[in-house]
């Protein structure tokens, strides 16, 4: 059960990106839907925009997970760090990952790592009790 709680859900977002880029005929720039605005502008949402939105929602979930105090938190931080490293290496080496969308996803992974460690350190400071 601890592994399920510690599972880094940002892996799912990276996998969705890779599935779309490598196995789908869909482009990241394909428009999914358009919304006419009151200003008469038309807001078009692309596949890449939806992937980024998914990444932000998952980042929120990951930050909530890092706020708990459990023994699986350390495993969660290690796995989140591994996801960030894999995403960074993929961004630097794989041609199809050299896009602004993947750069933003990699940055979301970095924020997950930094936020997770920061929240854990702040929580640990609060949990320390000094006896006179």
C-alpha cells in the first residue's frame, strides 16, 4: 500500500505526452476545442495545453501528498526526484521532447521535487519537540 501512496503521478503525465508524440497521429498543436470570448477573440485549446493543465492538476495532488507525515514520504521524494531526472534527460536527449510543452512538464516535475522536500523539512521542524 505504501508504494501506491508514494507513486509519483507525474509519471502518468510524462507517459501521456510520450504516447501522443510517439504513437499518435495527433500533434501537440492540434486544436481540441475553441471558445468564443465576449471580447470577440477566440480562445483555442490545443493538445499541448491540455497536457500542461493535466500536469498542473497532478502537481497539486503531489503537493498535497507531500504534506502528509508518513514513512512513505521519503520513498515518494526519491521517486519524484527520479521522475524529474528522467524527464530532464529525455528533454535534453530526445528530439521529440525538445518542445516548450515538455520543458513546462519538466519544470512541473522540478517544482514537485523542490516543494516536496521543502514541505517535509518545514513539517519536520514543527514536529521536533525540545524538552527543558
